[in-house]
């Protein structure tokens, strides 16, 4: 991991000065002041093939791919920039803390990689046993998904589900309670 330099005052000598190694990520000496973006020691651009290129002073440029640590619960936080060997080259705590240009480039790459349509409504299910074909409305329009097995429905939290289609597409139910009653009734048959 390549650390991002931090602007913080050196620890003061005296009582408690020796405990700086025990400080956590939320302590004053490890975070920039509130509202201040963390400075970055790299720049991002696109190469001739449209790939994301990470540049740092005194080091060779590296082609990187942004990877979300928490793609559903915190999609714009904890983003790792990894090379072709999946080695982390840089870390982004919060996407909005970056300057506009690298923020835009990372967001573009993430949008191309992540395709998780959100289920807004389940209109009907072909059967109550699997495999079952569902007619659904998503945030990207109406579609049909085939549920091969009840095991393809993963509960991420009390109200969030991830449903894998037979074709490998993952559909997200962000909030079960936000679905209409008919949709919840269909889901209850498979949960």
C-alpha cells in the first residue's frame, strides 16, 4: 500500500507523546482537519487505450483499476487502486475528498465495472419453486430474471438483498420495506 501523506503536526514531547503508535484511524494525528480533503501524492490520467494511469513522482506510471471495499454500504468510500497483479498502488478514503479530475476518472471507471440494477418492484413469479422466472421493474427499466435456487438470494442486512440471476447479473434490493406489498409477498416465498 502506498500511503498518502498527511499534514499533521508532529507529536508533542511530554506526557502521552509515546502513545502515537497506538492511535487509531479516527484520531487527530491520523486524519486531516474536518472539511479538509486529504492531499494526494499521485495523479490520474488515461492512456491511449482508455485505461486509468496512476503517476507518482520518481516512480514508473502504473495502469490501475479502482476497486470498492464496500460497494453497497459505502460505495464512495474506501477505494483501492490496484494494478494488474491486484497489488494496491494507492488508497482513497473518500471519493469526494479528491480533486475534480481524479474523482471524475475514478467514478467513470467504477460506473463501467459495477452493474447492479436495483429492484423496485416484482410484478410476478412464474412459480413458487425454483427455477422461477420473475418479471421485475428496476431502476434501469423492466426486465426478467431467472432465479435458479433460493441460495441465489443473499441477505446483506436485515433489509438489503442481493439476488443473482441465472445469467450472472446481480440485482439489488436496497430496502425490503420500500417494496410494495405484492413484491414483498413474492420474496417471502423464496426467503
